């Protein structure tokens, strides 16, 4: 699938190359492990909708709800390989960097230079960077990502976007949930993509 942000004709898009799956109450790494709350309500909604949450007051993470309505499950978008709207992604990353606490510790010119030097493949490598590059906000929580005219949507890619191989492995940063949850092979990635998160 391709992730698309369409702001009145200014389009940013990229190929999703890394995701992680999260289940319901039986998945101790899931936000749904304690049941439905105001924060995770979208996760219990209809499939194809966005579940967006914030991290550390700085980052937003995009998930795609994938279970039947009433049963919480979602897929976290961990990395997107940029295809279209690269300058707009870079500007969005810069705007997010300026808005975070990190910007308070760095001179604005240094922040701008750091973002300007990022390789294109790294603009949306990592869930927080996906959120920044595609200007995903908490207000996007609950959006129908399958709406073909939506400002944030999923689009089926052409044959060139279909990976020949997908590798499964453990999810990232869920050691707190215990060994069973931490070792589930629920992280899926396209090997060899330069846009993968973490170690390349």
C-alpha cells in the first residue's frame, strides 16, 4: 500500500515498507490490553480507520485499524519509503522539529541544517518520522483511510510497489510486555529498503 497526504493538491506519498501488528486484550504490548478507553477508542472501530496516538508530547504515530468493529487490533506504520512530495515532507519534518523540545536546545539554523541533510529515504523511517513527514496529528484519529478523496489515505500501489519478499520478526521496544509478547514475529518489513527504521 501507499500512504498519501493530499493537502488541496500538494501531495506527499510513499510506499509502506515496515509495520507492526498489535492485538487486543490478549496482547500485553497493545494499547488495548486494559480495554477500551477514550485514548484508544478508534482501535475498537471499523477496519481501515486511523488510530493515532502521541508519544512523549512530541511525536504522533499512525496505526491502521484492521479487526472487526468492537475487537481491538491495529497495524503501526513504522516506515514509509518516500515517492512524491519530498520537499513537502522535508518541510513538515522541519516544522515538527521546531515544535519539539529538541528545538529549544538547538539553534534554529542548526535544526534546519540537520533536516536539510537527511537522506530522502530517512524522512519517514521510524513511526515518529512517519507522523512528522506526513503531518499526522491527533485530529486524524478515527479518519477513514480508505476514503479515496480523504486528505490522509491508503492507496493500492501498482506492480512496482508489490514486494517480492516480506520478512517477519519481533516487534520493537516491547520488552516490558513480557517474553511472549516481545518475541511474537509481528513486525513485517521489506528487506533491503533504505527507509527501514532503526538499524539498516
